[in-house]
C-alpha cells in the first residue's frame, strides 16, 4: 500500500465572473480540485473555458466570488493582501506563456528577484540563483541580458525564477505555448522532473493535449466546469 | 531586499536613457536658471541696499512735530477753543531737530543703533574758477558720519583724513567735480546763506547714486552752521543700525518716543525695493515654469512607462512585490532623476553665476557697478531644489499610484 500524498492545494466549489458592461460573464461555475506534492496535473480545454482564470484564482492573484481555496491545509480565500503576497513569494512559483522576464535585468538578476524579495542579500541570492540556473543548464547565460536570450532560454530562466525560492507549488500557464516542439518537450520534462525530485506540486494549464497526457493527472474543462478529472 | 526597489528603479532608469536624460536636462536647466536669475535680481537689490545704507543710512530723523497720530486735541488760544484731529499728515512740523543734544541722549537708549551722525542740510552755489552750480551741502562731523555711512570707501580722489583735519575743506560728488572741472586741492567758493566762504577740495566721492553724485557736497558741521546761519537747530540725524532689517520697527519706536519724523530706509526707498521685489518674483515664476515643464516631461515618461511596464508590474506582483513596492519602484525612478538633476543643476548654477559675475556691465544711476552683481545666497538653491522636489514628486507620484493599482491577473489575462 502506497502512503497517501500530501495535498498542497485544494479548491472547493470555486465561482468567478467578469463584468462585461452591465452583465456578468460567469467564467468559473463551481470548480473543485486538488494538487498533491510530487505530482503534475494538467488542465486542458478550449480557449475561454476558464482555465487561466482558475489558475490565477489558485495562485491568489485574483479573489473568487464564491468557494474556498486551501493552501497547506489553511483556508487562504479571505486572507489579507499582505498574506497572499507573502504566500506568492514563498509558496507559489508562477510560469507564464510569454516567460515575462524583466528585460532590463540579466538572467541571474531575474532569477534572484524572489529571493531578494524574501529578504536574502544580493550576494547569497546570486549564489543560489546560479545553482538553479546550473540545474537548468543556463549557467553560461546567467549574465546575459534577458532580452538577448532565445525563447527557450527565456522560458528556462522563467522556470528558474519560479523554483528558486523553493516553493511547494508551481502554477504554469501555457508554459510551452510560445516554444517549438523540441523546447516544449524539454520544458515539460523539466517540470515533471522538478515535481518528482523536489516533491513539488505542479499545475499546468495547456492547450497541448500530447504534453498534457504525460502528466500524472489530467483535468478537462469546458464552459467554466470540470467535465472530467 | 533593503535596496531592491531602488536597484530595480535604477535599472529602469538606465533602460530608458534618452527619455530620462531629457527629463534630467529639464531639471538641471530649471534649477540652474532659477538660481542664476535669483542671484542676479537679488544681487542687484542687495547692492542697491548696501549703496543706500552707505549714503543715507538706515534711519533718518528730520523734523520734529507736535501732534500725535489720530488724536483729538483741544487747544485754546486768544480765548477761543479749537478741537483738532491730528494725524501724521496733519501734524505741525518744525524744520529739523529741535534739541540735538537731548535727541542724541534719547537715542542712546536704543541698543540697536550703531552710529549717530548729525547733519545740517542746506542749499548753496558752488563756484569754481570758470563755472558755478547749485548744490546741496551736508554739514557733517566726519568721524561720526563715517559710522553711519560708507563715505570712506566712496572717496575716489583725495583723502577723507584731510577733510577730517581741515574744517574749511569740502568733499564733492564726482559729477559736480566733473561738470565744474575741479580737482582735489583746488579752492572753490560757496555762495549763499550768510555770505561767501572759500573752501579747499579735500576729496571727490562717488556713491553711484547719480542724484547724489551730481548735487551733494560735504562740509564740516560747524562750517555749515555758520554758513547757513543755523547755529542751534535745523539739523537732521542719520542713524546706522546693527541690523538694518529692523529699521521700520525701531523708526516707529523712535518716532513715538521723540516726536520727530523718523523714516526708515525701507520706507524711503519703497519704490525701488518694490521694483526689485516684483522683478525677483516675476523671474522666479517664469523660471519655475521650466521646472514645471520638466515635471510634465517626467509625468509623461512615467505615465507611458506604467503602460509599457504593466507586464513587469504583473510579474513583480506575482513573485511577492506588494503594491507599495511597485509604487516605490516608480517613485525611486523620479527620485534618481531628481537627485542627479539637483546635483548637476546646482553645479551648473554655481559655475554660471560665477561666469555671469565677471561679465562687464557699467551701471550708474541708482548704484555704481562695472560688472554684473550677483548674490551668493544658499536660500536660492534651497528654493530651486524645493520647487523641483514638489514638481517631480507630483509627476512621479501619480503614475506610481496608478502602477500600484494594477491588477496582475487582469494584465496577464489580457496579455495572453
């Protein structure tokens, strides 16, 4: 009998809508799910089905209208902005489709940001960031300006930034959406490796069904609802 | 973490060199122009004040008067009773100081007064060898007058010492001497008063005030009294003060205490002082507009930057930056540009003020100078810096506030 895995993130009956003029567009209509440590979970579905919105709700970047979110067994739905900001810095790592690096900074400076923000000094942050970049095979590009890296390289730096603060949960929104097939597979494999090796919970929103099939759990969404998990 | 927001701001500033340089240029120019114009206008004003204090003193006490301000008095004469309303304008004046010794004793009670000079003024005709001219004679005691004026430094020919030692000598304004073609050591005749007297020219002075230089001559007080036939009264008092700024207040006190007409230098020269004040304010307003424009420039740069950097702001928020951190990154950018602008602006101002002070410029009329007069006053720098801080702070604060309000989820959703 295998021991039950630790639940990192749990969502219960989430509802969310956006105002469109005078009427409300309900994009999440009662979604419940959970992410466990050491597992990768993919959320797939057509455009506009609410998967990215779900990700931002789970990542505490947005507040759901109804429902509850538990992070490490604590209800964080109504937590203060200060607490949520702290959780985003220390427990959650984000990866976005367009990598979203700060172009005025070098690769290593981008990676160091969450560490610096959590209070680590510049020197130690750089040292730790370099170790993460080494793991991702990016040490030779560490001091290169972010906008001088290729798309694949930029996404690796973005992944490095997401994991550098040792979060327990990685939320990735179309992490391969801007990459060619080879790089897409590399990034996906990397996320799976991180989940297994570092016991992270990884939740990936993607259009790419082939890649999604490689994850431990697959969730299909349509019209703001989970239709199959 | 301590300086992370500042470091990020610095990187953003470096990332927009051209726009930031233009904003910086505006601040530097604004501060420099503000200081330069203030240094000039207040420089000329300060020089004018020094000149008038050096010629006519801080306070002048002239006629004595009998009536007090705004009082109703009853007077009885030849059996008739009169009710009189008296104000200063309606007061009955007696020419000159009535009892100089008594007044001098009263003035000694005022600790702010640093010098007292009794002067007897009168009119006369000065005759040289070939021409003559009507002049105003001022009878003075040289040692006392030196305490209330800058006469020592105004002598451009001859010596004050000779004048001091020789009671039958005269000091002439340089324009009188020029017009009558007179030199020191020559003898002149003073006509009028009780008759004619012969005097030797001990020196020629130049105050820079043309009205004085072309009309005034100094002779000894005792000589003037004899010449004008006013042995016991009719003189005026010129006072100097340790702090001339207090002259209006002390004048009012003296007037109240001595019943003499007392005029401070501020009241006497009010027209010119108002002109300088208007010039100074007008130039400050004009030059402040440069700082306002550079503030608008910074606002424009930052407003565009907030729009361009919404994705960066979303990233920063997603990795744990608070709205106040995001706001601080933008405020620091304004702070960096402002700080460099202040340093460079002040340096440019110091250098330019120095260069301007050496530009030749001959002015005669209300004062005498052969170059631009500037005033090295730290308050000009403080005002320029303060105005720059206000404009740049507002210009940075509005976009910074907007940046802090950006909802990261909305931005990321809209970007995808």
